[in-house]
C-alpha cells in the first residue's frame, strides 16, 4: 500500500477532490486482522520510544463531527502501554484558556519525550471553529479585536503562521508531529447522526449542537482547506485520511504511525559496562536466596 498518496506537503490541497473513501483491497475481516498486526508493531516501537526517551510523538486528530476520532484512538492505540500514552480532548476554551495565548492549553497537554500524546482536536480548533464562528475571537478580548470587522482573513493567516513556527520549534526539540485529517463525506456524517438517534446504544452520543453545526458544512470545508494549505510542509505534513469507512481509516493511520516510528530507528539503550556488572552481582545475590 502506497501511503504517500495520503501525505500532503504543499499548498495545493483541494478538499473538494480529496477522497472520503479508499479501497484497500481487503474485506472487513482481513482489514481487522491487518490492523491487529499493525497495532502490535506500534506497541513494539512504543516500548523502544519509551526506553530511549529521545523523541516524543504528537498525534493531531482533526475532523468534522462523527468522523470517528474517538473510536480510532480506542482501536489503534489499544495495545500501547498506557504509561507511555497521553490523550487530551479539547472542547470550547474555558475562561482560563481565553486569558492565555491560544497555544497555552495545548502546550500544557503535550507528551514528554518517550511518550505518545494524542490531541483529540488541537490548536487547529483556533483557526477552524473560530474561522466559521469569528464571534469566538471577539469574545477572547484580544488587542485590536473589538467587533467582527476586526476578525479579518489576515488575522487567521497570522495564526496559521504562528502554528507553523510552533510546530517547527517542537520538531527541533525532538517531537515528531503526525497530523491526521479524517475526511468524512457529508452523506456519511448524516448516516452516523441518524444511527445515534435510531440505535438506543448510540443515543448517548447524540448532541443537538452537532446537528446545528452541520448547517455550516461548507464553511468548515473552506476552513479546513485554508488551514491544510497553509500548514502543510515537508517537515510537518498533513495526512488526509478517507474516513467514510472507519476500519479503513484506522488501518491507514496505524500504518502511517508504524512507518514514521520506524524512520526514527528507535533502539533500546545499550547497557553500560558498570550496569552489566551490577546486574551480574544482583543475579548472584538472588541465586543465594
């Protein structure tokens, strides 16, 4: 499977032509089996990542509602040692969040080196949701922003530049950033919303606000296109993952994770000679018990 086709590194991304489905050539049973094997590889690489403590992994998940972010996390990372995994979920900013810079709350949730940190929504919310609902920026009490007329395209262009600089800084500090946009179609989102209403075991997922936001579908598509165009680079590309089939999207994300982790050439630390002697001494002590 050629994973390069999902990798976007430049400013020519067009969301209207990006596929929301992909044929892996596998039926669902074989897809699940392949995913299980790939998850085991993530587990193996994560053990070396944790032992080496040289790199940290930041997984950014962005998508329209009902694209499958939560279930992807629970499946793809189910075998990872929870001691080396952090998951941060970002909702509407609190009053405390708004009293700081827009990257503050995300920075506080980043993983340590040796860990995988998953951002379920992220700093990108501040150039996506706020672009669709600019009144959120007015309510943030920023210098020079007094009404909607002050929230211009230049404002969001500056924020996207700030994100690029922030991600470059993190990369230079030893953090690998994997940015996934789960691209679901409007028709499939409708089907998933219907399932939340019609199937009792899914009723708990229903939120009226999700239906209300669906009215802004085209505006969100434009915001995602603008953002992906402006924040894709060779250093920190976006991966555009077709998400109409959840098992396919999980497999693609897992395979990209494994490929990127292997590129780091992670190794278990070499045991120093003095530590080897200490272990031999410990073996002798234990043998006498």
